């Protein structure tokens, strides 16, 4: 053993050519400075101290910030500390990486290697010297030169990061650190549960992914900084490595899923979806490797996938900006802060940046701001969602308004069902059946557009004087039939101002003819085209269909009769060209004399034919009207004009 001590002295002499011979501890100096050097031998072999001495030439000068190795390695470190005070000093030797598996401290006293203590993830926390998240050795420095030997082994990230300081310095830095960690974890857990509550209200899956991401990210940080060992899982040993890596992998999975849904990539079927699936598959493979207890490989994969996750976030940001996503800039701001913080943490673990408190805290500060900004963005997304939903509802109502009357819309908005918004009782009505004569063989230019414009004019006439409160209007369109339609007057809408249904029906009939003439006058056609109308009075009833798409329909004898009277033009051709109005004799008898004189009576009897579905009818009435005469009837229905028109 004495020969071993002389070898150490010789080694120390050779090290002096590389750096200072020892760390210097002086009264009032609370911590070693960053440029101090110690000597290390790292190998994948399991060595004892005598073997290390025999391989003394392999000991290399190392700074205390050397980090970044991943692998199942063992490392011996030799540190000399010169205590320049007059007496024995109590000091703390801290290792800067919480996830180191095992660290053993020895002191060379009297030429002998004396074991002091072991710390690390594999050691139960109750055996740790100091109740702190990082491994800290509490020991005494004798006056003069002290030689410390450390043996460490790690399955995860490996670091050579030692700090020597007075206990007072340690306790003075605890409060700012607790405030930093406490603020970060409080923000993470508070915002995560806020998003969980929002999910139960909105059922928006994005909030679930953000809840899981925030909690798993916070748990991963608990593992990395050592708080999970100190406060939660104190005695599970090597399993903490597995649990920590799996937690990080799960956090990465839910990070990507959150990005995927937050920026609405799930609504698109493109390459990004395939990228997300591949990335999540790789993380699942990493978790299997972790469970297989291949920790060095799993740690390497996890660090690589963490970098890829950051790249995916950047790609997602670029895509969101190109798509002009409304939350793109919120996401970029938040993600930038998180990436900067995570990058500083990775660089700190790799020993590429100084071990300054503000650098260590950047990760937590960036993640805290990211959580706040994203939570605000999620709230903004809810507002946008409500706005879009309102716009969709308005659009849906605007389209539904094309199919129902305004009073039906109002009643449905107040909670009524569609089937209660129109009358179901039986009634009596005058039905008008309109058909364009020989429309299929007509030469009207762009017939479909012509019919649309003509029917729009007719709908305007029928809905004239519409009152939803009293369910009154000039007429009700029963249905369109190609180049014609059926219209009911008196049911289901009452006539305006209590007017007689037959008078309103006649006014509508001439209004339809006038509308046709006006529309035809602005249309290119090789020959004149006319309309045929059939009018009849009779029973009618309304109902809603009970299967498929619900619609309000009318049925009754009056509808059948109106179609029969309109079709009489085929059995009894008109004596001259013009618009044709055929009126049921029962309806004719109730007309005002000024309208009666516009029609000519046609008798029915044996050998003269009969009207189908109206066998009791002994006559029908017909009027032939040239183009423009309908407008004159509407504008001057006085007795002298009617006489001249009838003649």
C-alpha cells in the first residue's frame, strides 16, 4: 500500500504539467472555480484500485464539466484538494448529475485507500449523507493536501461533474432553487388539470394530449433533476432508470400527438401523418428496449428522438405558417421558448455550456412560459371553435331557411320540433295547377334558367303579405313539377286580411301569367309560348312525412281536381292561341262578376265527355288571354274594361 502511495505522488507530479496540482480550499472561499482539473480513467472494464494504479499512465486531466457519455462505463477519478486553513474543515462534494447509478468515495489516508460512502440511484435514499436531490458526500478535509478517489458507474448519461464547497454555500442556494422548481411544477400541474377540466366540458381531445404531455414532461424533469429519487421513489434502485426513460418517451409521444391535433394536422391526410406514426413507432421500440433492460441503448435512442421531436416541432411550425393556421404564431412563440430551454439542458448535460445557475434554470423558465402561452392558445382555439360553430350554425340555418318558412325557423329556435310548425287539420282551399304548354318542344333559350326566374317571381307572389304570427299569405306552393307547380290558396295559410280565397286565387292566377309574360319578353325564343292553369275548390289536408327527410305535404280532392281541369286543354283544344285558365264550375259560381265575365262556359253531357274525378260536373269555364292581357286585368279590373275584354 505504501508503494501505491508513492505512485500517487509520482502521478501528481506528472499531472502538474497539465494543470494545477490540486484544488485549493481556503477559509472564506465557498466553492472551487470552474477551471480546476482532476484526473480520470474511464473504461468498460470493472477495475479495482490496484489495477488503476498499474494503469496510471492512462489517467487523463479532466475538467469538472466533462459530460455526455452514454454507456455502461466505469470511471475512476483522482482529486487532490489542498486545505489551507489551520484546522479540519467540513465540506460537501457534490456530483452534478442526479441519474448516475453509483458513486463511491474513498480517501487516501496514511497511504491507505479508505472507503467513505456510496451514493447514486442504486443506493436507497435513506443512506444518502445529505437530504438533497443530487449525490452529496459530507466529509472532512485535513489541513494540507487531501487525496480523494471516486469510482462511478452509470447506465444512463455519464458525467464527470464535481463541486466542492462549504455547507453554508449549499444552504444559501437552496431557497432560490426551490422557488424555481416549485414555480415550474406548480405551473405544469395547475395548467394540466385546467386543461383536463376543459376537456370534460368541450370533449376536445387536444386538451387530453396537453394534459398528458404537461404531466409527463414534469415527471421527466423530476427524474432528470433528481427530485423523483429524493421525494417519491427513494428505494426502487435501477428500476428508476427504466421508469425515467419510459416517462421521457411517453412525454415525447404525447408532445407529438398534441402538436398533431393542436395545429389540426389530423384533418389532413399527408406526409406529416406518416411521419408522426413512424416517430411514435420508434418511441415504442425504445420503450421495449428499456423494458429489456438495455439502458445505454435506450438512453441513446431517447436523446436522439428528443432532438428529432424538436425538429418535428419546427417543421410543424413552418407548415402551420404556410397554411395560415390561426394559432401558428402562438405555437412558434411557445415552442421556441421550450426548444431553447431544452437545448440548454442538453448542452449542459453534454458539458458544452458553463454550469451557471441561470443556464440550468433556462429549461424550467422556458417550459413554464411555453405552458402558459399554449394554455392561452388553447383557450383562444376554443373561442375560434365557438366562432366557427356559430358561423356553421348560421350557414346551416340560412340554408334551412330555403326549405322552411320564417315562422318555422323561429319556432324551432325556441325548441319546437319541425312537425309542430305547420297545420295538420283538414280544411278547404282553392288549388291552382300551372303548366307551361309544350315546354319541352319550345325554343326558349336556356330553359332551366328561364324556369328558375319565372318560379322565383311566382314564389314572390305567393309569399306576398306573409305573416308568420297569423299564418297568413296569398298562397302556399305545394310542389314543383318540372315546368309547372301546384299552389293552394286558403290552406294551410289563411288569406291576407280575411279576403275570399277565390278572389285571391284569381289575382294569383293572373299574376302568374303576367310574371310569365314579363320573363318571356326578356328571353330569346323563336316562337311564342303560353301557360295553362287549372283552378278548383275542394277539401285539403296537411301532414309531415314520417320516413326519411321530413317534408310538409298537402293532399286532398282539390289538388286532384285542379290537375284534371288543367289537363282539359288536351281534350278540348282552345280555339285560339294564348294563355289558358280553366275554372271548375263550383269555383266559377263564387267568383266576383268582374272575373266571371272573363270566362266562357263549356257544357258537358252525354256524348260530350266528362271530367275525371268530378263526374257531377256539367260544365267548365275557360278563358283565353293573349300576351299582356293578364297585366291589364290586374291593373284595371273595372266593369267597362271587363266587358270589352270579354267581348
